[in-house]
C-alpha cells in the first residue's frame, strides 16, 4: 500500500488505472458467474469483495491520490464495487433458489402415509339418533324432559290409566324392584316406557306443555336379533287448548320428513292404549322403496318386506282420565302423545341387521357412526 | 282371534271376489289389526277323495309295521277298481272311510303324488293324515278316519273345506267383543256397509221356575246366570267335519262333541260356556266367593288353594268350577269309552249348560292369581256381552239336540241382576273437536248408530251404548268410533304452534358436550345394560361396607346371576372392554354416561295413590321418597396403546394419567377446575389412584376416581394388564359449574420466561408445588408448566426434581429482567416454605 499522499503530489497509482479497475470488476463478475454453488460463491465473495480483495485494496489507494484526482478515481472504484455487489446479490439469489428447489425436492414426503396415532372415538348411534330427534322438536319450541329410570308404579302405570288389574299391565313384561320382603310389592318398577316422564312434566308445569321425553326403558324380553330388554324410547307430549288428532298427524309427518327427507309421510291405524283415546298405531312410508315394492314382485323391498309401510310406534289423543289424574282440566285442554323405540328406527335407517350389535359395545360397530347421525 | 273367511261370510255377504287380503285391508282401516292372512290349502290339487278300506295286508320284515291296503275310491281313479296303497299308519280298520290322495295330486308344501315303489309294493297314492293336508295336528298323528256316512269317491277337498283363508287378528285389550265371529263380522259389515246377520238373534224361551236350580250369592261378581239342561245325549256321537274344521281353523283342537259345541258357540258369540255332567252335580248350583284356603281341583288336574276373592261355582259338595276361568275335574264331561266286549259306548248323557256373566276384574285377578289364563278368562277380562248369554245357551242347546241326539228340557233358569242401559252425554261436535275435522252431527250420529248405539238429542247427544261394547264409557271413546269409521287416513295434517322454547337445559347441554369431547379424545361410547351381580362387586374388590354394594334388586331379573342394578358404570364398561379385547381389538378407549342406582336405605314404600285427581305435593314427595338416588355418571376405561406406534415413531401405552386427563376433559366442559389428590380406593391400584374433587359453592367435593386398576382386579376380571379407568358423578360436576366464563385479558407486551428446577421429597405432590408457585409468583405470572420430572442418584434417595417453565407478562408494560426474577424468586420461596422445595444446584 502506498503511504498517504500528504504532499498532494500527483502520483501515478497502478491499481487505480481505469483499465485496471475494469479488469478487477470483470474478474469478480466472472468469478461469481462461475460459482456453481453457494459455497463457491462465498469463496468468490471473500476473494472479490473481502477486505483484501483487489477492489478493496484499490479503494484504499485512493487516499494516496492528490485531492483533485480522488473524485474521479473514487467514482470509478465505487461504480465497480457497486456492480460487483449487485452481481453477487443476483447470483446469491439465483443459487439460493436453486438450492431451495433442490432441498424442497429432497424434503418431499409421501403424503398418502396413514396417520392413526390416536384413532377417532365415536358416540353411540342410539345417542346421536335420539339427539337428532330431540333437536327437531326443540327447534319447534319443545322442551326435553327427563326422569328416573327406577320409577314408582303410580307414575308408570296408574296415572296412565293402567290400573293394577288392567290387562295391559300384565302385557308389559315389567321388571319389578324387590321390596323389603324381596317380593314385587315395593310399588317401584323399572320404567316400561318414558310415559312417566310425561306425567311428571304435566305435574311440574302448567299447560301448555310441549315436551319430548327420550330415555332408556326396560321390558323383560330376552335379547335377540330384534329385541332387547333395555332400549331407548322417544316420546312426545303436547297439551294445549284445542289440540286435535290432525295436529298429531302433522307433528308426526314433520318428524319423518325431518328424519328421512321430503315426501315422507305417516299413516295412522286404529289401536288401543289405555293412556290415549282415540289411539293409533303409526306407520311411516318405507323410505327405501317409498311404497313402490307393494304388489311389485320384481322389486322386493327388504326394509319393509314389500309392505310399503314401516311400523313406528303408538300414538293418540291423551286420555282425559290421564289429564284429570295430573290436575289438567280436560274440558279446557286436550293433547296428543306418541312414542317409539329408536333401536328399530336405527335398524331400518342404517340397515343394522342384529340388535345385539347395539348392545355389545363393539367398537367396530360404533366407530363408523362418528359424532353425529 | 283367528277368523276363517268362509265362516265370516256366513254373517256378512262379502262380495264373492273379496280375498282375505282385501278384507284385511278394509278392516285394518277401521280398526282391527289383522296381523296375517293365512292361505289354507295353498297349492293343493286333487284328486283327493273319500276312500273305503277294503283289505289290509300286514307286511312283515320292516323296521316298522307297514300295511298294504286296497281302497275303494269310487270312480275317482277312472276305473272303479280298488286302489292299491301302502300305508304306515295303523289307526284304521277294514271298512273305515279315509282320505285318499291319488297320483297326479299335489299336497301343500309342493308335495307331488305319483305311484311309487315302496316296501316291495307299488303304492298308487296315499292315505292322508291331517298334517299332510295342512289341517293342523289333531294330536293323534294318525290318518283321518271319516264318519261312515260319506260316499267313497267324494271330493275331500270340499268335504274337508281344505281351501280357505284365515285372518289372524290381534284383538286389543278393550275389544273383548272381537274375540268372537259375531264381533268381527259386525266390524266387517260396518267396513263394507253391509248388513250383519247377527247370530245372537235367536228365539229364546222365556225363563221359568222349573229349570236347574241356581243360587247366586254374589250378584256383584255374577250379574247373570243362565242354565239349560239337555238329556239323552248319545255318547258315541262325534263332532261333524264342519264343526271340527271350524274349530281347527280358529286354532282350537276338537275334543269331544259336547266340549266342541261349547267352544264353537264361544267362538261364534264370544260367550264362554261350561257344560257340567248333570249326573255328577250334587244339588243346586251356587255362585259365591271362595273361602280363604278352600281347596279345589280344576279340570287340568291341578289342585288349587283358593283366595277369598275368587268366585266359584258350587254344588252341595263345594266348588265345581272356578267361575269364568276353568271348570272342575269333579263335574267334567266324561270321555266316551267303548266297552271292549259289547262295543257299547259309555259317557256323558245329560248336561247342564252354563252361560253366565262375571265381573271382569274378579276374573282377571283370579286368572292372574292362579296363573291360569284360559279362553274363557281372556274374554271375561276384556268384556263379554251380558245380553248374549241366553242366546249362547240356546245355541248350545240347539247344537246338542241337532248333533248329539239330545232332548232339551223345558226348564230355563235365568238369574239377572237388574241394570240400566249405559248412556253417555256428548256434544254433537265433540268428535270434530278431537279430530280437527268437521264431520257434522249427521255423520256423528250415523257412525254411532252403526256401531250399535242409540242416539238422541240435537247439539247435546245422549248416547246409549250397546251391551257388547263395555269399552265405550267416555266421550272420547265415542269420538274414536266416529273418527276411525270416517277413516284415520282422512285426517288432515296440521302443525300446532308451541310457545317459544329455550332449547336444552344446562344439564342436557353438558351431557352432550361430555359425550362429544370424550369421543373427540378417541373414546368410543358403549351403552351397557345396568344389570350386575354380587360376583362383580367381589371381583372389583369392594369392602363389605362399600356403599356401592348397596343395590336396587329386581324380583324378576333376566338372569339370577345379575339381579341388581349398577351402582357404578365400571362393570358394564369393563365387560365391553373385555369383549372387544376377546374379539381382537386391543387398543381400547371406551366411555359411557348413564344413571347409576344408589339406594339411600331410607326408601319408603310409596302410598297407594288414587287416580282421578292431581296428587298433592306431599303425595308426590312420598312417591319420590320410594325411589333410590339415580345420579348420572360418566366413566372411561382404557387398555393397550393410547397412541399407536407407526412410521412416526413409537406408540405410548394407555396409563393412569390418561384416565385422570379424561376426568379433566370432562370437568373442563363444565368450566370447572379439577382438583386431584392421591387416594386408595377400590378397584384402583393403591399407588395409582387419584381422587377427583371439584369446588361446589366453596366446598371441595369428591366427584370420582381415576387411575390404573388394581392388578388383582384386572386379573380376576380377565382384563388386559394395566387397564385404566375413570368414573365421576356428572351431576355433581354440573353443580360446580359457575356460569358464564370471564374472558381473560390479553396483553401484547413481550413475555419474560424463567425456568426453575425444584428438588422436593418424592412424596410431595406436584400439585402442591404448583399451587405454591402460582400463589408465590403473583399476578405477573401468565402461565406455568411442568416440563420435566426426574429422580437420580445425584439428587439423593427419595428426592425428585420438578422443572417448571414460568412465563411472566404485565398488562401495561414490558417487564424488566429484575421484575421477572423477583416474581420467580417469590414463587420459589413460597414453594420452599410450603413443600420444602429447593432450587436445584442452590
């Protein structure tokens, strides 16, 4: 390095000759262009832009020039250094992009790999089907009412116009809770339907009463493919002024349309229940064949056995005797009720062949049903 | 009730083209539930004829006796020659009339008949049994031997009425009248709008004083008693084929002529009848309540001890019948017995016919008390037309005279307790209001008249109901008659408007959330039966005085092994876990929410409350006091891997902490903090059992337990090793819920993080250290997390190190290092004071 030119003598500095600066610049640009990867570029960077690079050294020589020459040389060197650093940045970006492309390709994974680290859980389809039915009615303004499963006979039978000697009482296959003597005189049973919840609802609330009563009920049947002694029922009760059987029909129709889609409808057939008068059996159109299998042997329907209708459950206008027993004036109020077991509905809605599958808790049965139904 | 279509047509002129299915559709619409229509003789094709056995040759040398017969079949075989037939039955003799099926015929079940070689001979047809003809088994399994009057060669298909349709009707408990041809015929007549030929419209002689003496001591139990006597019966007389066939088609077995006739009339008119062998009755017939403990043998041979409420028919000796339920062995009609030497037939020659009406409740109770449901009791329980009694007696007498060669005695006994016709006052528009349809007065009156009511009045109707419809007692009963006959199918469909609702309750919403969050955490819901037995309580290792041993017990459980209701959800869930494991699923996480049944020991027998008025609040309280506590609980069980191994690395087994975490997950849904303490509680591992608490109104309340099951329990129950479980009382958790969550304030100033490692005695619960740190750190602490726990030789025996990351942040400024450090030091100091914790390395 030359010493500072304090004498301000015009000095010839070899390194600051324009052609020399041009050469240094071109060498740098060539080196960058030749750098095949980021490492090589880093070396070229040190060589051509570092503190000991020719252009850096030339820059220092500017101080040795007389003041009147500094400006011109400074400009020359500055321009050369600017071009070099621009070229470096460009090459850097270029090489980084190349590297990134390469690395991202190398980092590629098989996105089809399965991931069952914690297998999904599921809710039981009877629970979710029950909730779905509840939701249809809560959307209309009904309340969901619940009650005890071990229930006093008065709620389960007497208040429903099933007197102790009523033939229907014997037909319900009741589980009796043992009294102190171990006999069936405790006055307490496992509820045979959710109707006692209707009774409790009418006792708890002043009319109008619009409730839906889902829950577990018990009948002493043996478990087989189509029966289970413990099953889920959904019952509905509406008590208001001026309610009619047409309202019952409309409510049933609304439910089957909500559950099974447009065009579904119900049919009522006369029947007898002590707690309703008039009473009816309710059927819905077979949602699979929509009745088209009837009298059409070429298109048999397994779901409805080509009957065109599927039996749902029982319904009717609340017997005025029942209203009287809960303190509702039958002269002023009337009401309707219906009830059905949802195991059967699950069977035909989801093609379940054996009711035992709903009972045994096998995860292979329940898991596919997920969170909602 | 089985109703042969051919029989039904005797009372209603149904169009000839109507099939059983047509009739089914028609009467289902108006209210009778026809479950099936059975096609009798479907596919049956002749020739099937009457034959007379000419010769019988016994064939020897076969495993069973075989007969080679020649049978005269008239000209049915085209030649008039005797037909050669091989037969394996033995209940016939030369000269008997039998039923012969000839080659070319097809029997029910697609059984084509052809000549075939058998037992070394050629059989040109078959001598038939009732089974083979689809007539139903008569109990003998032998071939049919016809009465001698039928000509050989006569078509037997018509003779035996083999082709018919039978409607099987499920009669509801209120329609006793439809347990008879008369009642079903009336419904069919109404459905078709045709007149009914009422079989109860008979000429009946007026009662007189010289009939069989009857004394009714209990007119409330028996409001009508008709007795008629027929003498000179021929004991050898048999039921004609038509009578036997009608009984068979209706599902009853022909027995003897007198019994068949009473059964036939019961089927026809719905009136149960009883025929006593007059020679075996001693003195007048009485009707009274039994004496408590009185003994009596019914005709099924069972000795019965009577209750003071039972109604009995008596003679001088005592009971001769359990009224309306079953007759006695002592006056039973004798079987006809032929004297083997003379051939003379001995049997009953004189009968007293009883047609009575009994109180339905009395009969129902007696039938139930003696577990003796009979055709008679079934009808009396559901209501019999009292005014049909004398007609039924008359019809029985007529048939005995006609078919058994008897002579009716002129005496007619009839004891009738006075009663007025039953009337109901009803507004003429009441059916309209029930249905939501404007039928109009005229329709209402017409329909009521159709079912047999007399109707008077304009807007206010007075309706007299017919004697055969005891079920018509209230205005809605009448409304139903109108609506069903007008057709349920014609009801419009309207929607009522309930008052605006509030959706689900908090309890219901929590219940749903818990199900969803557990399913979202990988648990699969199982809905298990709540039945348990003593065994599982032992297997779970419950102490003798464990509250969970106090169970609700059933009188009639499905299985004697499981006579009680669950007090905990675990038995059912563990059974489901074991079942899944046994079926090859080993990584299991199951949950259930449901009621358990916890007797308080304070249950009282409920009052017998009346109906017809609202019970008082005290009365309702008495009913509720008879019930056990029935809280809703939630439980999970886990076994195998919680996280599976896979390409991502190793799996993790389900461990105690997963069970505790399940509790946190559940409790979090209620917006409540779970407090965990170590505990010893069956069926959990004594060193790996957490007691779960929540704060209810300032009280720390135990809600459940979680952890790993006791190894002894897993072994005894056959569960996978290290099965874990959690159970808690959801209803308590809900009570702990404090309502709407208060939103946290979010600071955007930078966080200051400080890690501390504290050494404590191994027995110090981490929860205590954490509580102290939180309290000591004060308000600047944003969060705290335990990120490592370890023990080492360096720390010393019985010591452990707990490493926490503390994050500090202020809401209004950037914290200085000094502020953060001061807060940390305060936290460590309080932890040290409370738990003896020291900073590691300090």
